[in-house]
C-alpha cells in the first residue's frame, strides 16, 4: 500500500465516520465483485 493510498482510505474513513478496516474491506469487496462481473455474464448472477 502506498502512502497516497493510505491517505485516501483515511480520508474516506473520516468522511463516513467508519474504521479504516471497514474502508479496506469494502475496497476488497469492490474488486472481488468487479472480477466476478468481468468473468460472468450479468444474466447469470443474481444478488438477493
């Protein structure tokens, strides 16, 4: 993680009043969902 990445996550955490770990977890989930979306046609994935 670069210093600028840490600063960006810290700013997001402060803006939304959440812990840094929440920001990091959400960032990871976004990447995972993006990878799923890239490899699977959208009609085949349904979130409830």
